[in-house]
C-alpha cells in the first residue's frame, strides 16, 4: 500500500513539474470561408434596386441599395456601378399589364405588408428578357436585386430584472424578478437575388430575417433600427460574393 501511494505521489509530482515548465502560446489564426457564389466571370456589379414594403418610415429600396453599394466598394473586388435606382415596382406593374397607373402602383407599394403582397411583384425576378436587357445596358455585370420587408413589431415577453428586498432585520439582498413586459421594435426580412447580367437568369437567392425589440417607453428612430439590423446581415451577404476569414486563436504548448 505504501509503495503504491509513493508511486502515485511521484507521478503527480512529475505532472505538476511538467506543467510548471510548460509555456502556453496563443497564436492568432484565420480560417478562410469560400464564397457561396462563383463570381469570377464578372468584373462589375450592379445593385439595381429592391421591391420594398412594410413601413413608410424607411425607404427600403433606396437605403438598401446605397448600403450594399457602399459595402461592396470596400469589401469586394468587383467594380460597383453607380447609377439611379431602378423603379422596380413600376416595372413590375407595367409588365403585369393590368392598366395600373403610377399613382396606383405607389399606393400598392404602401400596402405591401407580407410575402403574399409581394407575390404580384416577385415574378419580375424571373423575367429573363428584362434582366438581360439591363445587363446589356451595363456591360453584362452581376446584378443584385430582391425584396426588403421592414415592418414594425411588438409583443409581450418575460423579462428578468434584479430587485432589492429587505428582510425583517433590515438586511438587503438582490433577487431576480420575472415579469411580462411590452416590447416594440422592427423585423427586417430581405431577400437577395443574384442575376447573371449576361443571360438574365437567376444564379442564386437567399432569405434573411432579423428582429430587434426595445422597451415600450424607449423611442428609437426607424432608420436607426434598420441600419442596426442590416449590420447583422451584411457579413452573410458579403460571404455570398467573396471569401471571408474567421479570426481565432490556437493554443500551443512548449
């Protein structure tokens, strides 16, 4: 029994000595992620515009087009084409051929609240002839378009907060308290559609959804919430077109 104990203590001492003499090094590493879409055939990109709806407080078409163009200028090798944003709602209305006027199309835009409302317009993205014509006009670039839904949202949810309580002796302690609280915010649901400007066909499309909620008594401008939600989506959007790198560390023992 004594010999076994001595052997165990000796082994433990060896491990402790080895650990004490070991140096730890953290080495930064970057892991490349391949893009979802092969855009090597393109030198230029046209962010054409978006069919947007949900709220009139933010022009989802204009703001999304501006933001994506800005991001692609700095984080993509493709040359961004600067041009006016395409009035896609008007184009889709004309292609429907139902006699709807421009004023009526703008009124319809204000009523786009969900995916069902978008059905009348989303067929535009499958119009090969239209997008091929746009591609020829801008020297056959990669075309980025789609839909953007930015809608107000509210709900009651359980929120936990800390509350101070005192016992009969006056001793203070903090206890967690859970209660229902009304929360208000926005939901952002963009769909990005990537079209080959040489052929007018859809190469890839992807849907996203982000939500943000605030306390009911907190006043946050709709445009600020829109940009905050878009900040969460931009990395995923960029990873579709160009390779991205995930930064991390690796621990080495010496």
